[in-house]
């Protein structure tokens, strides 16, 4: 039997940070409990927080919690004065309609969630009467994914005040057996170690963390404001080289397959590295460092290839070479010399990588193709659907493609879909000081293939989750769930067939165990595991399908999400509150969204609140407003709630989409000081981005135009400058400035910019509070152009309803409301009538697809 280290990190709760902490006599978190039950690798976590308002007047109390991205919220409730207010999971369209109608009536609405690398934030608030209490309880569920031989859940506690009744309870139940339990992290050091108790039995383990008020001040990063750090629970389970662990209950089964003691398969791996101009600086430095580390980890029996690309393709060697010490040293020398420059020809680069692997077939080996890029295709073939089709044809299912997207300028949806089409996964690499560790960490997940062509067979099984896997890697795990036909365990026969280093292997003859509900393992557990995994895989399938097939899978995912009360991309949770208060609508954000683009909305009436002044004037007297992108300050870790009024909701900016010979036009709102993709034309290497102002309907504060790799035009309300390579910036006055295909003319309140056949005019509006508004006067000829300015005129049909109006656009219908907007595309700024519609619908894509990380 081989031990596999399993690390469990439990996600906890933090309190929002304010410039000045509230007086502890004003409000009090008198109880803070996190309870996590892990059974069959399925974690159910309940966070319960109780707050008392010590004031002589009512107080708005906010509740924040961050949960793992892979988790689904399944329950939320508040207890106030003996009344229970439950959250209700609804279809996302229903909740969106509720949000849109509330906004059209002038009610307040605001996004109040944020997303980090691995976390999503849930936030709500409620008005608590003087000297009254409120209890918040949030439940979320997650099937833990095994990587590097461990499962992870995390507690990051930062309550911003010591809590008298602070408890973390972790219960682990694994039929495979638990070898040992340990606790690590910043919250296990110094006197806090005495607050931890551990108990272990053969199949069960308990960890309790009950720090006193004094202990909560003594960890390395703790102090008078209480806990601030991580608690990591690490435990080990036993594994064998057989079929693995299968549990059955109530007609459902779950199979965990992670055989140990299997010899590694030698691999053929090709690294395709983006060296385009946008990779310059820290990103390229970190990539070089990571690549050298990865090369050091190759075994001598492995074969490898290196391709770097910008607008051109460069092979270190034309064919795969063996990972001998001599070849590795030469490869590392080459890696140290990779420099960023030029455009981005992803299509040719990936095809060349596939060609190398196809030209070097080796028996009893596993091939892997890894792409690292930080941008969109700008050279060669730039149509993403054509690229995906070309790559799929070249790989033909013979090996997986893993796409690593560096930063937020990359089209992650494109990379993720291309990976899934080729039996791989997409992974975002975050621009941070540890980016090289993220790269090497990902590589280590796939560094040691043990099996290929894995087929999971279940005679007597039905409604199965994914059963075919291209490769199984050391330290990972394959999980399959399904239903047992007629609940007949006697005719249920599981089997796994796979190719190992020594040929075809068959795994069978395992013992199955029946799960019986206990006080800690909930009834219907395996059914929920099956539902969770099925919904996850439906969401992946949606990326790969189109038309009727896509709609069918979407419908099935929605039905399961509603049945099991999962908050997924197709559902939303409506948080009910006492009469007269806002109703919050929680949407699950998509991968890559940050605090300024996440989606949870307030719906209802709210009076202006006065917030304490922060340095820099960030907080002031505000009225909450609707928005898609937010300006809440972002803080690491998990949040709880605070007795101070929250930060102001960001202001809205209304955009008008002209129509083709129809009236009125369409209008939609984008909110907050987000950075927008205005126009991207890869064929001309033209990229125009703009930063929205912080003033309501204030347009853009700054617009930046990139032309190829060395030309940059910066426009703000005071001046226009042209930057050419390393040369000094040139300020544009009344005389035109021409550099290559770029011409810039500054006419004061109108800046005219031409790049080839593209012409953009930037109008300066306002007197005291000036702002910019870009207008596309001459549209690019290329079909691959995208961005807010590239939107084509809308075509719609009105569908009259008894209770309002619907518009039909591209065979889809949506409720709209009659509204008005200022048309800033002309210097006269005329007021026009428009149909107000959700931004996501009119854009036919999420707003976040038009958001960039930097100008």
C-alpha cells in the first residue's frame, strides 16, 4: 500500500477592512464558526456568524465570504428576530429579469462580489435594529480535485477583531483509512498551537481550532485586530494498485481511481512558448526561470522539443531530442536567451508543435503538448474558430493539449475551449511574483504519466459522468459517478482498462462499500456528488457544442442545478430579506473575473448612506447604484461583515448601440472604473483600450492606442502624446503627427486618429469635468475586429407583451424598458430615447469579455 499525502485547506471568513475600525461597543461578532465535513472527497462547509448591534440605532451589517471557485453555494439563510429568511435558487434569466426591472424603476442595484485566483466572494447585508442580533449561515459544496497527491481546502481568517466564540471544526471520513493528521500554517504557530486538537481513528479524523481572545492576537501576523493567517490541515490516506474505491448508496455510486505503485511512462513533451512583444520584462523572465526548472525535472528516458514564436516560428531543434544531460544543458542555455519581440502567430506555432509529436511516435510513451501565451493571435491565422479547427485536425485525439494563459489580456475562453477539444485543460497563470512557481506547479501535475487511454467500464451502470481519459498522472485521481440500473448491486460490475508502460492493464475485483447516513455524513451524499460532477461536465461540454446540442446540454445543466439548489453559471440565488429591504441576487462569476467585474446585485430601494472618509477620497457620501463592474477595494482572503456602511457603489456609464433604420436605438449600462477593450484589430496590430471615469455618465478618463509593438498614443482630457519605441514622447498640437501608417491630429475638443483604413475620433465633452468619448468613423475591413467600438448596428423585432415589451435579437427574446440616453458620439450630445437592455444580451457575450487588465 502506498500513502498519498492529502492536504485539506478549509476556506473561511474575513471581515471587510475599513480605514478606521468601528468601536467594539457598536457591534460585536460574538460567534464565528466554520464546520467542514469531508466524506468521499466531497466537502460540505457551513459558515455560521452571529453579530449583535450594540448601537442605540439600527445598523447595516454586511456579511462577506469567499469560497473555492470549484464550489457551488447550495444554501444561505439569515435569522433575525426569530424569523428565518432563506435564499432561493432560480434560473439566471429570472433573476436577471428581476434585476433589470428593478433598475428600470430607479431602484438601487449593485455588484457586491469579487474573485481572486482560487476564490469567489459572496456578500450580502441586512439592516439590524438597535440592540438586536442577526445570524448568517452559508453552505457550499465541492468535490475536491486531487493534484500533487493532495486535496485542498483552506481557512484564511482575518476577522479584524478578536472573537469570543471562534471555532473551526473539521471532520474527515475516508473509507480508505487515514494514516496521520497534521496541522500547518501561520495559525498553528506560537501560542495558537495550543488551540489545536487532533484526533485520529482508522477511517476518521477530527481537527478542532478553538483560540481564545488572547491567543487570537499572538500569531506572526496577528495583533490587536485578531487573527490574520492560514490554517492548513494535512492528512494521509492509504492507496493500492487496484481498481480503487467504489461507494454505493440509494442507487448511486462514486468511483475514485488513483492506483499507486505503477511504473511511470516515458513522455514526449513539446513546449510552445510565446515570445511576442507583450511578454517583455517580468513575464519573459519568469517564463525562462520556469522553463529551466522544468528541464531539470525531465528524466533521461523522456524526449522533448522547444518552440518559441512571435510572428515567426523558431525551433530549438527540428525534431524531438532525448533528455540527456548534454541536450538539457544546451536547451537551458537556449532558454536563457529567449527574448520578447514581434506579433503572435498561435496557429502556426501549435501546428508545428503537433507536427513534432506526430513525427516522433514511440511505443509505451505518452505525448503532451503545452502552449504558453499571454495574448490573442495577431499574426498568420487570427480567426480563433479556424485555429481551433486546425489544431483539432492536427492532433486528432492522439495526445492532450494544455493551454496556459498568462495574465488577463489573453482570450482565456479561446484557450480553454481549444484545450478541452484536445483532451487537455486551460489554466490561467496570474501575473504575480510567483508566476514561475505557477508554471512549474502546473507542469508537475502532468510530469509523470502512469497510464494512457483510460476507459472506465460499468456494466449495470447508467447516467455516467465522463468515462474516457487520455492520461492518468501520478498524484492525480480519476473520479466517475453514476446510477446503478434498477439499484441492483448484484449486476453492477466495474472495470478499468488502460495502457501502462508494460502494456494493456485491466483493473477489477474491488470491494464496494455502502454508505449509510450518520450524524456527520448526510443522506443522499453520493447523489449530490453525482449531480455536482454531472453539472460541472455539462458546463464544459457547452464550450464545445453549438446550436441545438448546446441548448440541450444547457437545459440539462439548468435542471440539475435547480433540483439540487446549486448556484452555477445558469442559476442565481435570490437572498430574501425583511420587507422594505433590498433583495440581493447572487450570480456565479466566470473564470478570470476580478473584483471589478463580478456579479451579485442588490435590488430594492436604498437611501443614500454616509460613509467615513478614506485617504484619497475613496469613500464619501453616496447613493448605491447598479453596475456590472465594481470599484470596491479588494482585500486578500475571506471577508466577514462590518458595522460601518459599505463603500460606495460605482457609477454607471450608458452606451448607445445604433440600429439599422430602426428607432429607438438600444442602450446598455457598464459600471465602475473598468478598463474596456474598445477596438482590437489583430490584422493591423491595432489595440485601443479605454478607462471609464469615476463620475456618473462621465465617459472615459484615458484612452490608449497601441499600433504594432513600438507605437503608442496616449489621450487624456489634457493632452495627446505619441510614443515611438524608446524615443521621447511627442506632444500632439494642431499640426498633424505622422509615424508610418499612424496619423494623429489634435483639434482641441476633437482628436482624429487614423491607422491605415481605420479612423477613430475622440471627442472631449464637458467644461469643468471633462471626459473622452471615442467614435469609430471608419470601420476596419477585417472580420476579426472586436471591441465595444466594433459592434455592428443592431437589428431587432418588437414583441408586444401584456405586461411590457420584448425585443427579439438573433432569435432570442428579452424584456426591455423604455429609457433615454445622451448620444456622446456627436459634439452636440443630444438626448435620445432608447430601449434599455442588459449589457450581456446586447453584446451577445459577457461584459467581462470586453474588459482588459491594463491600458
